[in-house]
């Protein structure tokens, strides 16, 4: 690949005279000129000369980065229409509705950060913050309560459940989840951390407060709630393992998820995103256990957001798979 320096008034030109990595060497098919324009200003940013027809969008992004290193591939969105949807990295040039000259429109997605980093930051915060309130470190409840312990069993049980939940999430991020997209906008980490960390502090303040009162129905309410929490945590983990097995490592393969021999996965018969169903169930159990308003509000906000995600995934399944099971709902069986 050769990069030719162009006059300031002209867009950069990259010659792709050699086969693009990953394409068939020696192909006789006609090569394509790819023109990349700014989606907002329509300014011509770059010409990619003699691009192989078998080149993918990912390879075109790499070529574009040679002339604009500040826009690394994860930061680029290329599309056929300025207001259209972003093309997928795996899309092949010759399969797109373009001729011998292809015009692509570029949008800057902004600084990116890996999903793994985002998840680890989101989940480590609540784990640490909750424990600060549980151990009643100084300057939270007053000097006379520094490092004192609650006399209520439910407070200690709640700390165990909360810590278990976020430790589980951290371990799943490291060893279970396989992400279809490697990065997300950097600005999202501040929004996400504000949500998780803020609610964790709010919940922990009241649950571990020296004046906290146990649930109305005592041990029976706590035991019922604990059972709901544990069952839903096991269900959530089972679904994550089932989804992991659907996608080979390093691929973006999408398949219809079906129940396995694990009974917790049988919820796939009725909903598209049972991991969200179990997640909401866990927080409902935690809310019943602690009888704490901030926990109930966190559960409600979480349910609202997960319903939006579940509906989006459900629509995607229906669009992509013609034989998708018609009985399934996004998140709540038979209802929603």
C-alpha cells in the first residue's frame, strides 16, 4: 500500500494496488474506487484507489486510518447515506449497492473505550462503595457509629447478596461474556458509572444506617426474598453461559438461542432475553429483602432500561431469523 501526499486543497489518496489483506490474491475482478466524504459537511476526506471488490468495511477503515490516524477504525462509522445506518465491519464491498466508484460517508463516533473496561469500572464501583457504608467508615453516620456493626441479620445478608452480585458480574465480564462490539463511546462510562455508583451509595446509606428497621414480616419475608434472589442469580448466570456457547470466541456469529438441559434456560421458550428477566427478578428479591425504597426505585429504573434493550434485541431476532419462535416475548412471558 502506498500513501501519496496530496495538495492541501485535495483529499488524501491511498492506492490499494496490492490486494487488501484477507482478500483473494491474484483476483482478476475489477477494482473499485472508494470515495469517503464527511457525512455532515460533504467534504471529501479521502480517495481509496483500486480497492479489491472482496474488501470488507473493516479493511476500508484500516486504509482510511492511514491518511487520518486520529480516526482509528473503532472510531469510524461508514455508511452509504449520510443519515443512514452504519455499515458492519464484515460487510463486503462488492455486495453493497455500489458501482465501480463507491461513495461512503464518514461520521466520527468520538473517543472509544473497550466494553470490558467499562463493565469492570461500572461493577467495581458499587462493590467498593457499598462496603464503605456497611463498615460505617468515618464521616458517613457520625463519629459514634464509626466502624460499628448492625445488630440486624438482614443487613449482613444484604451485604453478602449485593457483594455476590457484583463479584459475579466482574467475573462474568472477564471470563464469560463475548462482545460483538469491542468498544463504546468514552462519554458513556461517565453516565453509566453515575447510575451504578450513585444508586449503590443511595441504597447502602439506608440499608446500613444505624436507624434502619428490618422488614415488616421479619425472617419469613427475608427468607422468601433470599430464595428469589438466589434463584434469579443462578438463572442469570445460566443464560449468560448459554449465550456464550452460541458465539465462538473471536466471532460475531448470531444464532437463535434455545433452551439447554439446564432448567434455568427453559425460560428461552417464552422470552427472548431471559437474562434481563432474571436480573430484574434478583433486584425485586433484594428490594423485598431490605424493604428499602431506593432499592425499589433502582429495580424500576433497571427494569425500564432492560425492557428497552430486550425489545430492541427481540426486533433484531425477528428481522434476522424468519423461523424465530413466535411465542416469545421480549422480557416478560405473555405480556411484554
